[in-house]
């Protein structure tokens, strides 16, 4: 079977870039990206491609090349479903905030809504591709909804988890380490799997396309994220030990990373990992293990999250302690709000939790981030529900000029590793700040010896 029309439900951080790449590499396939959020679709269609809703290096250019040719963004979900041979589901699957599994399980209500809509609308056979990260055996639930509510047409279900990392989405999509496609073990299932293999084969070499059964594919996505996050928590656990001994966590990371069995990547100690996936997927894994009565397995993975929460909290605590045990009424400037550099995504960013802690200590927090909007910063804080929206606006200021942001600050803290922070005139920053000028580097980003020479009192994660 040859795919000529693809629909993707969900124009988010995953759906948007992934479909743009498919459109760019498969000019013979028409790709419709749909979303219920009209505002989001409107910005994907903005005549000025620098206004698309997601900031990713290289993405605007790709959108410019493909949009209106074989890539379309629309809110007409039904028409896109009707026209498609293959439908990717790329809607969000947040952690449940209510009922059974609250705070742990993935909320599948959007996935279910999509499945019901597809079943209701489809008049021809479709291949359904799970792109969203899902708990193992979600395909079973999808199958049940599709078969019981459909118009008698046939659905094949594939699992094709996305491994792109934000900030490098375009290059990850262009040169993936692997593409994983799980299928049901039936003749039709295999044919559907081959149809998706053929789509990716337009630019990914065969040996990088792995085919498995559906359950392995679903579980592999959770496992990959759990392993990656576990490395960050492991090095962060060591960073605390380094601070009380005379070891330097960067030196330790380099020393162990050269062991080819361990490898050098994902050993960068930080103020804690963020992002939409790591915490959610581990909680999900923990919940699944618990559901099957595997308490030790659940506890083992939960520790990765406990360590990460500890890392964020201890960084904030360190600021308070260093500033003579009180930050009340003191101006503290946070450089960076995004959960990593080169993205405007702030989901689960460590900065949110550090800011909240400092606000509880009555600090006057000022934030500067090169890509995150003011509204996003307030909305992240308000979402925590620690204090009223008005109070957040009164206590926290967002500044769009970094030099202004640090003016008269008691302390400056680096929370995201944006390249531009390294380029700043730190001598000038020092002059703008109150003395003693405290500098907290949550990303081990700056040249600390140089900072000390300028006159800063420097604290950095992982160094005594
Ligand atoms: C999402 C999931 O969070 C992640 O687990 C998965 O791996 C990929 O999809 P992301 O693309 O980052 O990640 O989410 P988000 O940016 O929130 O985009 C989801 C989009 O789906 C939103 O624009 C939302 O409006 C849309 N949506 C949601 C629908 O179009 N229909 C729905 O019923 C629900
Ligand atoms: C992650 C996975 O890498 C990706 O494969 C999956 O599809 C989605 O989840 P993402 O969350 O976009 O991607 O970014 P990633 O680069 O993995 O970083 C996650 C967090 O860990 C960031 O806050 C980052 O700053 C932090 N991190 C990463 C560290 O603190 N140290 C490291 O060494 C690496």
C-alpha cells in the first residue's frame, strides 16, 4: 500500500516539526496538520514564518519551503480524517490531575477523543499511528474504540514514538539514530508497518528503521526517556557530593564519560531536568509498574524524580542560604526560563520551581529569557497555584533587556544554558549589580575563574 495523504492530529512540538519534515522529504505525499486550537493553527499559517508557534532552529525555513505546497495547517479535522490514508495522533498526554492515578498516570482523554472522532468520520480503511507517548497497551484501548464505534471500515494501529529532542528537532528528524515502528502481528498489520517504513525510507536508511511489535515500541519510548533522565539524576546526585568534597563534577563526568561503555552524553550536571517528557514518562512507568504489583521496580524509577526535585530545591535553598539566610525584599535575577537552550518551551522547567521557592521567601524575582514570552512565564507560575495571579505579577518582573534585568540585583542565577549568556559583558553586569554581587550558575556554563576575578561571589552546581 502506498500512502499519498497523511493527517496529523495535534500541531504541537512533536506533530508540527515531524510533519514538516515528512512533507519536505516526501513531495508526493500531501500532509494536513490539524489542531482544535485555532490560535495555534493561525500562527502556523502566519505569512511571516518566523511567527510559527514553535521556535526550533531551521524549522521556519522548512515550513516556508513546504507550506501551501504539500503541507497544510487547518482546523478542519473531519475533512483531513476523511482524506487521509494514514493518521498520526500527536495530541498531548499530560499527567492526570484528578481521580485514579492522579499525579502519575497519563491522561488519555485526548487520545480517546481523537479515536472516537476518527471512528465516526472515517469512510475508508485507515492506518492509525500513535505518535504521542503512551502507556503500554494503549493500542488495545484504541483498537477497542475504533472497532466498536466505527462505520465498519478497517483500522490498522501502529506505534511510532518520536525521539526528537527540542532545540535540535530538525537535525534529529533529518538524521534520526533510529525510527521505531511497532505493529500488530497480523498480515494487515505488517502491510501497514511496511507502508510507514516506506514513508521514512524517503530519507532514513533501512538499517535505522526498527520494526517491533506494538507493545515493545510503546514501552521502548518510556524506557528511553527513563534511561536518559536517570543519567541526569545520577550525575546530579554526584554533583552534591562533589560540592562537599574537593571534586569537580565536570571532571568526574569527563573521566567516566570516556569509558566507551558509559559514554559521554547526558552527563551534564544541572539545576535539574525539565521538559514535557522526562517526568511525565517516568511517572507513567512508575504507575504501570505499580499497577502490575511491581513495587521495587516502581520505587527504583521513582527515585529519579525524587532526586530531580531535590536538585531544583537545593539550588534555590543555596541562594537563600548564601544571601545571609534571607532574600526577603532582595532582587534576584534569573537568566533563562526555558527548560533548555534553543527552545521556547517551558514545560516542567527548573526555573519555574526555583522562582516559586524564591517568591515564597519573599524575594523580588526578575526574569530574562531570549525566547520565552512574558505571558508564558506568568502562566507557568500561575499554574502552580501557590499564590494569586495578581501576586505573581506584583512579585515577579519580566525584563526583555538582560542588562536592565540585572540592574541593582543582589544575585544573578543562570538557569538555562543559552549561548548568549556566555557572550555577555560580565564586567558590566558586575558593575550594574549590588555588592557583594552573587552569581549562581545552575548550568556550569560560565568561566568561573574569570567571574571570580571580575569580583563575583560565585556558586556553581557540582564544585566546592
Ligand atoms: C505531545 C505529547 O505531550 C507527547 O507525549 C507526545 O510524545 C507527542 O505529543 P507535544 O507535541 O509537545 O507532545 O504537545 P503539545 O505541544 O501540547 O501539542 C499537542 C497539540 O494537540 C496541541 O496543540 C493541542 O491543541 C492539540 N490537541 C489536543 C488536539 O488537536 N486535539 C485534542 O483533542 C487534544
Ligand atoms: C527528551 C528526549 O531526549 C527525547 O528523545 C524525547 O523524544 C523527548 O524527551 P527533550 O526533553 O526535548 O527530549 O530534551 P533533552 O535534551 O532530553 O533534555 C531534557 C532535560 O534534561 C533538559 O532540561 C536538559 O537541560 C536536561 N539535561 C539533559 C541535563 O540537565 N543534563 C544533560 O546532560 C542532558
